[in-house]
């Protein structure tokens, strides 16, 4: 082929070349198309599907989230957890139709309203309250024993802070006083104590999960019990990802990287996991006290303190052979205990069952992840994990948490 022929063929080949489509456009394109189709489907009101709802009565599902009593008034917050709009038309208090006002006349799905009912209640008396919707559906909101709800002022928040210190900070600090004993314990005893720690954390994970599921068992808003497991899985994955990121940024070669976590980092993970659990515990305590369903007696505080003291032992046990300074120990104690203060304050101010259940699930997932990280440390010289001492330790940890949990009767 001559030079002229090559020159003439080159322009003819150029139109066949295509500019490659950017990769980001290939990913965003389907999302834009999906959004357009969903928008059109919504604007056209689901063409062809309107007959499906003909003759089907609206489904009314309403959950009671909060009840507060003030002189001459009962305030009840409810949320629509069904697919249809709901209106509260009447309020019946012990066979008496009472006058009331509400913040929202009609609740769309997942919306809430607060009803303020005019009623001269008597302290200590029980009341059967029924909220009647415009379609005649009755939502029970019974009061076992009427009591004045605490006012949320500076003294109230001060009390919640003190409560968080009592049930979170002080018990964890007392439990960390086992540090000298752990330091002098032989290796076999340390493995037993690590087994106890695994048992403690396993109990906390199970207890938090059961408590959270019970909290939303009758409340399907925002998914119901599924939010508990979403919180647990999210916390587990976040801690696993954080640990992997920290390992990757360590200045260690692949051959010299340890098979187990360093003691300091493991103690930090335990403190974080326990802190998340104590946050959920403080949230539950604060919300229970705010609605008047928790009597804060000295025996109850002692029960919480004894129950949570064992958490301090769980933090210091991995540090048996590499004890940190006092400042680091104090920091670990605050990480584990102080979230109870924040939880009590938030629970007493803004209570929402689904949020509380989610945060309890987060705590459960966090302590479960730490328990898994502790298992490699249970191995003896023969590389066996579940030996007789470690098995005894795990059972002892479960038994201690169960026995001390019986002291907490909220």
C-alpha cells in the first residue's frame, strides 16, 4: 500500500473509534433510571393497581410510646406504625370520655402525635385509658399506678448524671481494682480470668439483645425487632473494620504480625464494647425513670453497682502481663463507664423505643465482637482453647452475671 493510500485509509478508520463511557456514569446511570421510574410510578398513583385496595378497610396500627402525668393532665405520645393514616377521635379514661388536645390531628405512617388529656387523676390509682380512632379502633394505654412525672429541669438532669455515675463510672472503677491481683496471677489463672471475661461479655450480649427485643416486641414502627439485629451487626462490622484498619497501618511485617490483638488494644476494645452496653443501659434507666416506671431505691442502685463491677475485671484481665499507667487505666474506665451518664440524660429527655432498641443492639454487637477477639487468648501451650480451666471460667462468668443480675429488679 502506497503512502497516499495509507493516508486516505486513516480518516476512514477514525469514525469507528468510540470514546469510552466514564465508569462513574455506568454506575450512576441505572440509579437515575430507577429514580425516574419510581417517580413516575408515584405521580401516576400506581397505574393499574388501584383495584387492589377496593373494598379493603384501612389498617390502623398505633403504638403508645410515652405517658406523662402532670396535675390535672395526662399526656400520651403515640405513633402510627401502620400503612394508612390514623386520626384519634376520642379518649376514654376509666369509662369517662375526657376532653383532649393533640399536636397532630391526623398521623401519616410513622408520624406521632401527643394527646394532652384533661383529667384529675389521683396518685396511686390505676387507670384504663383507651384511645379511640375515627374508625372505632381502640388503643389501650393503661396506667398501673398514677404518679407525678418528674419535671425535666436542672435538678432532674443533675439526678440523671449522678445516676449514671452510680451505675456506670463507680462500678467499673471498683472492678478495675483487681488489677494488682491479675498482674500477680500465674498464666493458668489468667486464662481462667480470660474465660470469666468471655462469659461476662457473652452474658452482656445476650441480655442486651433480649432486653432490646422485648422493648420493641409490641412496637413495629421502624422495623420492630429487626432494628436490634441491624444495630448488633453494624457494631460488630464497624469494630471488625476498625481493627483491620489498625492492623494494616501497623509497622509490622506479615511474618512478625501477632495472631492475637495486643493487650492494650484488646483492653480498649473491651472498654468500648462495655461503654456502648452501658450507654444502652443508661438509656433504659433514664427513660424508665422519666415515665415514672422505675423506683430508684438504694437497693436497686446497689444491685446495678454489683452487677456492673465485674465489667472492670473484664477490662484489666488482658493487661495482666503488660500493665499500663494510671492515666491509661483511668481513661479506659471512663470509656467504659461514662456512657451510662449520656445514656441516662438522653433517655430521660428524648425516649423512642426503636432508637433505644437499636442502641442496645449496638452494645450487644460490640461486646460480642470483643468476646470473639478474646477467644485466641484462651489457648494453652497445646493450642487448645476450651480446656477445663477456660470452660470453668466461661461458666463462672455467666453465673456471676446471672446472679448479680437478679439484684436488679427494675
